C-alpha cells in the first residue's frame, strides 16, 4: 500500500493572499503547494527576493515544499492564454518566452523541479497552419531549454483541449519532431485534460512514464466537457490513476488543480483531499 502525498495549486486561491493559500493547503493535509506564477501570487517579476525568502520560511515552518511552478496563464499583461507562444506579433511571443525564463529561475529559487506551460496556445481566430504554429512554439521553447538545463528544471508542456497540443499523441509527435533527445522538456500530465480528448489517462501514464514530470488532477463529467470538477463529482476513476502511477514508480508530484473554485477554494480543497484519500492507498 502506498500513501502518495498530494499537492494543491494556489491558483484556486486567487481571492486570497499566497500566505493564506499556503496556510490553508497545509492545514488540510497536503504536502506541497503549486505556485501560480501570475499577478495573484508569484509573478516572477513582482515576487522578489524578500517575498521568496518569506515564502520559503513559511513553507519550511509548515513542512511543505513547492510541487510545481504554474506558468500557464499571464493575467499580468494578457489573459488565460495570451500572450501565447504562437502569436503573429513577435514582441508578444518574446513576453511569453521571457515569462517562462523567469518562471524557470523562480522554480530553481524555490527548490522546485518543474514549470508547467501552455501547449503553444489557441489557434482559433488565427490564420496560421498547424505546421507554422508548431514551428513557432518549438522556436520559443528552444530559447528556454538551456536555462532550464542550467537550473535543473523541467519545462512541462500541458496538453489542453482546444489548444495547439491537445492529446498525449500530439505531445509525443511534437517533441519527437522538434525536440528529439531534449531532456529539459517533458509533459505535465493533466488527467482531466487527457480524459476530455478521449485519452485513457491511466494508460498514458503506463505507456510513456519517462515523458511525465508532473501530474495535475481534477475530475471531469461523463460528457468529457472541459470543466474542472472536485474529485468525486465526475467520472474519472482515480483509483486506476494512482495504480498506474505506482506501477511506473512515478517520483514526481501530483497536484490537485481546481482554479474555477476560487469562491470556495478552502472547502473545495478539503473535499478533494477527502475524496482522494482512499484512492491513493493502492
């Protein structure tokens, strides 16, 4: 029997300070915190040396660590997706690249091994071929891999429904084509996202364990619509997920991500922890 420790993402606590988020997450029983690298909590350009020292001290006092730096959104000067990696405006792509570079440095500063990023961005509304979009994404990533290697940090691409890379197959095809042999880029395995696009998340874990550096957990309804739910409220069999993680001896962090629940962040985190408690003892 394995009692796999869980982390929780601070992006559910956008209505709270980072300190409040960390204290609540620790009180519930989670063992790590995913930092939202955006204006709400830990945007690298605003989250300075003193903030980092105080946060490391708080985490240490509570017996917590940082599971992942979530650099997906960019509300500071954009929105959930923009500026993305595949913009027509090269200056906006540079903003995304710079944000990722700073997030890598933040992760290293906080003793964290992974930075999760969006999978290129949305193609809807853009006159751009898939080939060109992938080439732009790969070019941007190439500007981050050396920094990631130097910092000992993995850049983790997170497939998501409706974006350039949606599935585990598309992720694998992308890295095989553009980043063969690159050890600084892997996948952030978001269980709900994979379920939405028809992948079997447990089989993905079993079939490509060397590509998975971090895991996001949330539930999804039977209709497979991309709407994050508290574990236990949807259709995902989390017992199979934890069995697969244990089977491949996954050593990374599993982070519960419930960003839509900012109005009930603490309660939703408690519900998720209780629902997953029995499932992770496999």
